[in-house]
């Protein structure tokens, strides 16, 4: 991703005090924060503290991020480190009873957290790429990706398109989606290369 990436632009706007940018960052990455916290199995009160601490630290640091496009990774790492800090405090203050089974909480596996980050990045790349498509492509792909998908006859009637043009148009729209900067950057990332590219665009539903 370049300095002109959607994430970098969002970080820059938030650092300058744009409340809308802040709201979008929180909306985008709260699921990632919650996922990391959940995997560490913190108590509700500790989970709430970690969540609050994460966003407070981002407020303090957002103007100092050397690589703004790496924001998702920063959020994931900071959340995880805060979870581990809370667990270490709990272990130091917990009275050990040899007659009971240990209830020490194991930290989340790095691979699982990385997988969650990849899901968040994939969904956001799809949203960003989708926003760059023509209105015709947006309408067609949105219609075809509903669950269950409608028949071509229904799509033809609702979008006023010949049945025979739906399939070829869908293919062209997906190809345009693959070539958007957001999708190209995602598919070019080392983590995304571990997934089947067709599955990223074919199986994932936009907006999920």
C-alpha cells in the first residue's frame, strides 16, 4: 500500500482532528480489538479496560505512526500487549491453591490473531474496492451476492438487463474489482497470498 492508501488517508484525517475519520477507524477496527481480547479470555471488567486503553493510546500515538497504512497491525499488537499485561498482573496477585486446578489464562495463538487481522483487512479491502466501481457494477454485484442469490431472470427484471448479459457483465465487474487499488494491495500482501485469490473475491460477501 502507498501513502495515498485509504487507511493512510484515514489516519492523516484523524490525526488532524477529523471526528468522522475517528468514527470510521473505530467502526472498522473494533471487531479486531474485540476478537483479540476474546481470545485472551479476559474478565468483562478487564476486557472493557483493555478496549478503553487501546483507543486512548491510539489517540496519543496516531500522529506519530511512521507507517499509517500499518494501523491494523498496530491496533492488533497494542491490544494483545495490553491483554498480556493484564494477565501478568492477575497472575502476580492471584493466590495459588495447589488443591485446585490452575485457572491461568493462556494467551491467544499468534496464528489465530493474524487470521482475524486478515479477515478484517479482506473485508475492508472489499468495501474500499467496491466503492470505486460503477453504479451498474455495484447494483449487479450487490444483487448477485444476496443470500440466497436470485435467478438471472429476477435480476434481469429488477435491473432491466438482458439475461444473456448478466454473466459477462458480472465477470467484467469482478475483474474491475480485482484491479482496484484496495484489492490489488490486499492481494499483494504476504498474508493474503496464503489464501486462494478466487476465494477472496468469489466466496466473500461484500459488506460482511
